[in-house]
């Protein structure tokens, strides 16, 4: 499980969100590979959950991540009906390596509508990566406190450095050779109350322990 999270490079914590609801984004390219990942974010008050599903012809169990700001741990679990044991894992955010640094960013002034959302274009860059992101400010997520945990996302680091609240509903990140690292776009979103149970560890799951 730890290796999965590291490879996915999804590192985040949580703050008080001004947006309650669900946001679904679909990747065309993920970690330099043309792959079909779908990420469903759920925001509820001071909590959020990320559901990650790889869409393939074979049935795959989604992976869920819940950041716990109180303990500084990233909660991880998978919902697999075939699993004999239902465990969740708790990883110290500080134990997850990797990330980008020296990120700068700016608004370009360009605007467009994506799936009914008014968006503004931002560009972000550091020494080796560039990112073009379309940000919907109506999905008012403040990334300032999240950025130290969302270390590998150029757009999240950039939005935090500019203190801009909003959600990057479409983004393309490239390396210095122009090769696409990540490319995604929003496919669906809904604003409204999300039940706390949807952003919590499911009933019946226990913390995994190597001691048996």
C-alpha cells in the first residue's frame, strides 16, 4: 500500500474547505504513462477523501486516501470484496519522500468555461517542470495548508504560493523536454453536503499491524 501511494504521488493534508461537494477528474496521462485513472475528490467541512480508480477491462479495487490533519497521518485503504481482512494503513506524511521545489506561478488573464465552470488560466514552473492549469475559483479550496503534503503537484504548490483558492479542473504538466508528465480534466462535479461517513474510515476496518 505504501508503495502504491508513493508511486501515485498523492500527498495531501486538509484544511477547512469553503467548498462542500464532489469533483471528478480523469487522467489521459499519469506519471508519464498513457493510463486511464479517475480521481474522485469529496470535500465535507474540514475533511476530504480521494478515491482513485484505474479504469481497465479488468475489475480493480479503488484506493482511498484520507488525510488526517489532527494526527498528521495519511489514511489509506482499498475496498476489495474478495479480501479476507479489512485493514487501513496510517502513514506519516513526513515519511513520504519526493516533491517539487522552487515553484513560481502567475495568472495569464485567459478565461474559459469547462463543464459549466468559469475558469482562469495559471502557469506554474520550477527548474525542471512547467504546468498550465485552468482553475475554477467557485470550487474554493484553499491549498495553503495542504501544499506541504501535496508535494509533487506543481499546480497545488503554485496555487498555495499565490494564496489562490480554487480547484485546478484541468492541467498539463511537462518536463524540460516537453514530454507530458500528467494531463487531466474535470468530468463531473456537484456542490452540496457530503455525508461525513463518505470521508471517514468505513465501519469494520482496523489499523493494519505487522504483529500477528
